[in-house]
C-alpha cells in the first residue's frame, strides 16, 4: 500500500512540475503573486514615493518642486510593474530566450516611465519661462509644449523599437521620402504654419483680443492653432481663418486701442450766419476740451472746424477721441455729445440741414402767368 501512495505522489509531483506548459506550478504561482502585488501596489508605491519627496520639497519656498512631483507621480506607478515583470521572470525560471523576452518588456516599461515623465515635466518647466515678456506669450508656450511632447513621444517610440531590435534608420528613411511627397502636396499647410509662427513672434494679436480682418471676419480670437486661427464672431459663430490670410490681409486689433475716435460731419442750414457758425463751433469745442470723457488735444488730434459746403448744408467737422475704449461707455459718451450739440445749435438759433433741392426760374415762357399762393387764397 505505501508503495502505491509513493507512486501516486510521484504522479502528483510530475503534474506539479510540468503541468503549466512545462513550468512548475509553484513557480507559476510565485510569478503570478509577484505580478499581482506589483499591479495592486503600484499606486500605493508611487504615492508613498511622492509623499516622501513632498516632505523634502516642503523645505523649499517655491512651488516648482511640488509641480515636478505632481507631474511624475502617475508615471512612477508603472515602475513597480516593470520591477514585477523582472522578478516574475526570474521566479518563473524562464530559459535564456524567455528571459531576453521578459527583459525587453521590462526595458519597454522603463522607457515608457522615462519618456512619459519627461512629457509631463514639460508643463512645470515651461512655466518657469512664462510671463517673462518678449515673444514668449502663452500661445507661443503652448506651441512649444506641443512640439516637445511630440518630440518626446517620438523619441520614446524609437527607444522601444530599439529595445525590440527593430532598426530605426530604415523607418526614418521611409518617413523622409514620405515627407517629401507630402510636402509637395501640402504647400498651403506649410504656408499657414509659417504664417502662424510669424503671428506669434510678431505678437499681432493674442487669444481674447478683438480683431477685424478686412473682408473676412470680425470678432474675438479663440485659438491660434498650427494651421488656422479660430475667431468667434459677435453672434458667437466660430470662424476658422487660415493663418496665411493674416499675412495677405490688413488686420485691425481693436483691443490695443488707446482711445476711441468720434468723427462727425454736422450739417447746418445755409441760412446760418457766420456768427452762429462761430458760436456753434466754440460751444462744441469747449464741451469736448473741458469734458473729462475726452482725451486732451495734447495727446490726440482734436478738431472742430467748418469743413465743406455740401449740396444742402454747411458741414462742420468734429474729430475727437474718448479716453475709454469700452464700446458701451463710448456709446454713452457719444450720445451725451449728440444731445449737447443739439442744445448748442438750438441756443445759437440755427438748425440742422436735411437733403433738399431748390428750383430757381429766371424767365417765364411767353403767355405764362405767375401763380402766387397768397393771392389764390383770397380769390
């Protein structure tokens, strides 16, 4: 009987040692436990490392090191998995070829951790250069961040390919030939890209500013992208404008106005006397120069002058600027000015002209009688 049990136990051991595709069940279970705990504990380990680094960062007064720790906390969660793959491969007792395969997976995970961390570090590091003035506007920094992220993603992919023994140079050569073919058919794309860089470097406008492109669109800048700029009209409709348009068209940036202009031609009746014209001119000029709402003549051009003789009016030109650039405030100031001009014209005993025509008859035809309305009313 004992011999039978020993024989049976021999079969159990044989199954235990070779049942899992030629691997020992104990080794497979050990490798599974290592992978399981490395996956479960990945966030705990990353959080523990982050807490430890934050304790060191508390000693400094800047928030830069805290931002660095926040950036690399998520990539660090992959590091325990890479360690788990490395230890599980040894616990499983793989052959030399199997260890090479497992090591490639480990190196690939390490590459992902490294380049993912670099991509996330772009934000905190670029913040050091923000608000420095010059050409490093927020939009330029966004482009710079995007370009660096693309670079690190490409470098990470190249590193992983090298780990697996895939040559990079033939792939780059293929991409170079493809890029030449694409460039021939994408001239407009590169033209818009260069125009976008020019817009950012010359700082013609920025996100949030009110611009007008003659004959194209007028509104607020939403986004400045690589190929086009999104401008939101005042009816809230977005318009995608190719960046090359800004190089070929005149662009007015209303947000950078220092003053808002008022330019009127005030039409007065031809029966207005010279004294009345002078009184009206002096009254309007005194109101504009003494009112704090208008910019002084020492800063901007200010004119109140009799300008021209129109078909049915004597035109008086008013040319001045308000201190405010806010459209609503400007409208209120302009309304108050219009009311004041009406008062000044009425006080002078004059009136505003309106389009009219007068017919003068020099000679009446023979036999024609002159019609007099006053005589006809008494007939």
